[in-house]
C-alpha cells in the first residue's frame, strides 16, 4: 500500500464571495507562484506551488497537510476547486478548509478517492463530525479521477457539491470568519 498522496487542483481555485444584496467579488488563483499562500513542509508532508499546480504530498499514513490562501472572505461565499489524487491509496481524504483561524480552528469539507464525503469542525485539537460521518456518494468520481468540489455558505448553512451534484449540507455557526485552504 503506497502511503504517498498527491493532490493537484487542476483548475486551481475559483472563489466567488457573495454579499447579502447579491453583490459579488471574484478571486481566482492560477498557481503560477505561491503568492500569499502559506505553505509548509516537514517529515510528514510537503506543500508547494509550482508550474500552475498546488501540490500536497503526504508521506505518513493518517496525516493531513494544507496550504492557506492568506485571505479572509465574506460570510457568504462560494469556493470551487478541481482536485485530482495522483498517487496513494483510495481510502484517502482531500478537500477544502474554511473559516481557518490558524492551524487550530477550521471547517474541513472532504471527499475520498473511494467515493465518500463528510464535513467536520477542527477546534483546538478535537475533530467533530458535522452531519453523517463519511457518507458514500455517487457524485464523487473514484480513483485517480478529477473531482470538482464546490462549497457554498449562506448564513451558516454550508453546502458541498461534487461534480455538480449535491453531496451534503450542514448548518454550523461555531466559526464566523477566517482564511480558506486546500488540504490532503
């Protein structure tokens, strides 16, 4: 079993923040350079931006790594990412982090290479699953296939869509602002 996992957002990231009156602002990332993204590496993982790719390599089983965009977004938003696992086991985890307060508090919207999805809150070292834990979804492409993930938030209601199909919806107002990131 290969313990190495690479995730590559093909489209990079496209973010649309929507104000309450329908006004919007757009942000997209080409990943031609790291820009404001916070990237890190240690013995367990390496996170980098190069050649139009955001790459996460995880070297140790049961570890996660991420990069944060360095942007605080409005309360209502839509974030769209295309991600492709390039190697490793199908029983993996990758997705979008939202409302990040550093490394200690954030929401994780996740899918796996074997077709499951979940939402969780990480708060001071404790993971709390929001809704059902690891729910199988036909919307998620299995294996080393590209998945388009979309997270939308309106007034504390979060919706996760995979490849244009609704996967899960949760409501939580524990965290109200913060950065966003990509992780595996």
